[in-house]
């Protein structure tokens, strides 16, 4: 491919990733609206469904969100009774996030979301897994160079 071909929109990896992210988020929207949550809130719940608790710092690192974005979202989720925020007794600077029964109750209702993506993608679960691994390699490499 010539140098000028790399500057065409259809050859830009960043645009393909951006467009696919938007398409997937659009596809998830009706499911998430039914659950009463946003896509970023869904990501928080994915972590909490797996771990049951986390610190704000851990969530920030896992989700690649700064605390200025994460903290207001966690406050809204606490108002929805999906989680509880508490200061650590060992270190008051640390805020612990615990999932509530209401947050756990959304788990069963959310189980269909990944399956919907598999079906809509036209890819097998193995292909999706391999593609996800390749994307993680790209993310890791790009982060190492920035």
C-alpha cells in the first residue's frame, strides 16, 4: 500500500475502531435502557459483578477513566442503589465501592447482552476472543509508546 493510501479514511484503523465502538454501543443501548443504566455504568457493573468490590482507583485504572469522570457516575449509581461508596477504615483516602443487591440483580438481566453482540457480529465466539486479544495487544503497545 502506498503512503498516500494510508491517509484514506477507509484505511484508518483508528476510524474503524471508532466506528465499531459507536455501532456496538448503539446496539447495546436498548438493553441498557431497559436496565436503566448507561454504557459506562455497565462497564462499572461488569467489574463489580466479577469482584463484588473495588476501589475508585482500581476502577479508574481498569476502565481507563479519570476520577473526574468516574466519581460523578459512581454517585449517580449510588443514588440508583446499584452500589455503595465507603471510605476505607485503614486509609481514608481510599474509597471502596461495593455492589448492592440491586446491582447484583441486574446481572441475570444483562446476560443476553454479550450473546447479542456475538450474533450481530457474524463472528464465532472464538473469532471474537482472538480479535479482542489482538486489540488488547494494540492497546498495550500504543500505551507503551505514549
